[in-house]
């Protein structure tokens, strides 16, 4: 197990642009077919909503095609077979770190999202015990406590931005459950949710604005937000190292990890893993909860099925970890269908480590190669009526019939999201707590728009109106539903 970090990757957009152009010139094979002209309108469309571009290319060119996005051609491989090829059966043909995931290095550093090879395997092995089923079951009570406390101010008629609400709640849960940090203590000096939002907003800016440096630029504001988050994380690392305090959290595992020669992770690499897990641990949950309630508000039959199950199984009481894991199939199917329509990690950017063949095409070493769960989840030859919200796609029988690689909201193979079970449990805890007490209505004038950088999320939030939920008669007797406090 090696704990030596990887060599640095340049964060200069100009240098990355030059390297991409050189990779195209050095290509050992012709590019797959696709729109390769320099087209600023297409680049703008791709940055705002890539799905129509990708689906049109799939219809015209098949599952393997190239698209020039601004300066560089990007090879896309779509569909179940392509997903399985890239993430499982031939994952060794692709590098992660010098693909476009490197764009996140200025914020996240060398965390699990931006590293490859032995260092990635070592980091994953260190963190894995914190995501075992037993640890997640222990964290469930904490998730419930935080959610009930967050919901306590809600009253009928209140307007809430569900996306903003869940972002702060999920980050509090991640700070406590993953790192043993007290969010109330840290907030006196820095608001982690607000700083993350400020830092991540850099990636949603126009590409040319991202190239600017200097005071007042998006880059400068991202670095300032990162610096405030770093102050919080490095202070906790120093405190734990000095006092020797340890717990059952990931931070303790990272601090105590050693390789065969007694080497340990540097403070910077501990920070990088913490930052990455905080980002992934709250961003996925936030988007999924917002999109879930958006779809339930638009589909009364699906909502009724989920509510009936909540009443039948739980009767207004807290769910147990076992119930969250397997006793709420209607909620499970609704969440799975939400993740099909809106996979937060919508694209898997790679770079070809060597020349390979797939689908009748030869892809040259060094080229950017992406799979895309968002597009693959919308292919009509795999998913009938792909734009429709149909939770029954995920009955056990229907799920078993899906082609291998058809459904990959959390990636696949050795890069499957390490926090997948933690995130799904958190989504179901938050959803159940809301469903038991409230009905959420979409704001009448709201029209969903998507942001896809760095993850898929509702652009402008998810404004909703809170209504008290009318309980079925058998639950509305003399014993009221326990109040959350």
C-alpha cells in the first residue's frame, strides 16, 4: 500500500488547452465520426445542456462518436456496453487524473475523484471501513436527529428552497458522520455550506471567465472560499494530531493509516480526501432530494404509492436502518428513477491510456474519452419513454432484466462511488422525514432548468411551498405524530 501522492497536474487552462491540441495532432488513428467543426453555438449549448447534443449524435453516429467542444475533440461512448467497457471490463485502458476531472484539482486537490493507480487504491482501502453497513446503520440515528432538527421550523404555507435547505443539512450530516466535526462550533468561524457554494460556482461560469486570474475574478473568489474551508479542515487535522483524539470517523482512519515503510498521509493529502468526501457526500444527496420531490410533486400516483407505503410500514414513527435498507420498495424505486433521470455525477471523463478498439472504431491513445450516465439513461432503445418518471422500471424483475451497464448513477467497477450506500440512506432518511409530515408543492411559476457543472443540479434551486400533510384516519387518532425537535 503506497501513501506517496501522485505527481502534480497543471491547473493552467492555457497549458491544458495546448496539451489537448497536441494530443489531437499526435493521434494514431482517425477520430470516430461526429461534428468536428469549431462551432461556438454548439459549445455554448453543450455547456448549458449537453443532453440534446449527445442524444442527437447518438442517433446520427451510433454509440461511439467525437464532438469538438471549443478547442478539443472529445470521444463519447454511450450505452450499456460502452459503460461496462469503460468502468469494468477494460477500465485499465483509461486514466482519470489527466482527463477533464483534473479541472476539480484546484478545489479538491488529490482526493479520490482526481487520482489514479496505487494511490487511489490505497486511499479507497483506508476509507472503506467507514462505509461498511454497520457504520452506516450507526450513522442513521445521527441523520434522523439532524433532519428532524432542520425540519422543526417548517410550517404550512412556508416557502422553502429545497435544494438550499438540503445542501446545508447534508453538509452538517457529512461533517458529523464522516469527520466527527461539530457544525455549530465550526459555523462560528466559517459557514461550510456557503463556502462550498461559492467555490463550486466557479465551475458554472463561462469557460473564458474561468481563464481569468487576479482580484475579483471567479478564480480569485474560488480560491478565497477554498482558503476558508482549508482553515477549518487543517485546524481539525492539527487538533487531532496534537491531542491524539480518535473516533470511528474517516478522519481518524486517514490520520492513522500507514504504508509498509511506516509512511503516513501528509496533512495536505488528509485535507484533500476530506474536501473530496465533503463535496461528494453533500452534493449528490442535495441534488437527489431536490429532484425526487420535484418529480413526486408532478406525479400524484407515484406520490400516493410512496405515502401509502410510509403509512403502512412506519405509521409515522422513525424508520430503523433495516427498514430504510429494504422495507420501503416504493421509495427505493422512486429514488432509483430519480437517479436515472438526474444522475448527479453525469459524466465520466477519462483519457485513453493506450490505443484501443470498441464498436468498430479505433480510439487513439491520449484522447479524452467520456462515458455519460445522463445520456445513457435517456436512450430510447434501452429505456422506453426515457423522459417519463416511471418508478416501476426498478421493480426487482425489471431491474434484473436491464443490460449490464445500463444503469450507472454511481459509476462502476473500482471507481464506483465509495459513499453510495451512505448517500442513499441519507436521501431516504430526509425524504421519509419530509413525507411523514409535509406535502411539498412546486412554486407555480417555477420552470426546471439544469446546471451540469460540476454535478447535475437544479439551476436556481428548487422553490417549494410547504403544506401540512393530512394523515390517514388510523394515524390521526388521539396519539399524534411525534413532533420533530
